[in-house]
């Protein structure tokens, strides 16, 4: 092998050195680096899985939030509708009470007018009876006294009442 320029003891020593270095590198450098890379890959994978779970939880939370928001809006709309219904009912009650009060006032007014009219008529009848009596006594030329006077007043009142 000398002709090829290969020194056999040197070649064997280099092969042994290469094997020893390959073993040492494999044992103390490659395996720890590969283990570290493997651990790091596992942590990254775990972090990605956690991120995916967080993303799913966030999506569920968003859906829950939207569902609750929709429910709250529906409840608010229902409350507003109920308030409107109550307001309409109260307005109708107030209107009914106002109408009843107006009717009561009208009835009282009519009664009061009728009473005042009756009082006026009675007063006018009395005055008219007195005038008729005075006129009749003047015409007859004598003044009526006592029961004749009362009888004439009653006749005048009754004839006015018929009118």
C-alpha cells in the first residue's frame, strides 16, 4: 500500500481516532442536542395544542357571549313591550276615569241647573202671583184679604204650573 501512498498504521490510528471522536460526539453532543431539539419540538407542539384549545375556548366564549347578548336583547325588547302595554293600559284607565269624572260633572251640572231653574220658577211664580193678585185687586177695586187672597194665589200658581 505504500505504492498508493497510504500508511497503514497511520490509517488505522486515524480510523480509531475518527471512531472515538464519532462515539464521543454522538454520546456527549449529538444525543443531548437531539434530545434538546426533541424536547423543544414537543414543547412547541404542546404550546400549539394549548393555543388551539385556547382558541376553541375563546370561540365558545364568544358564542356564549353572543347568545347571552341576544338573550339580553330579547329580554330588553320584552320588557319594553311590557312597559308599553302597561303604559297603554294606564293611559286607558286614566282616560276612563277622566271620562267618568266628566260625566259626573255634567250630571251634577245638569242637576244644579235644574235646581236653580226650579228655584227661579218658584220665585217667579210667587212674584207673578203677587203681581196678578195686585192687578186683580186693582181691577176689582178692592183688596183681597185672608182666605180669598190665598185662594187666588193658589189658582194663579196652579195655572202657571200648567203652562
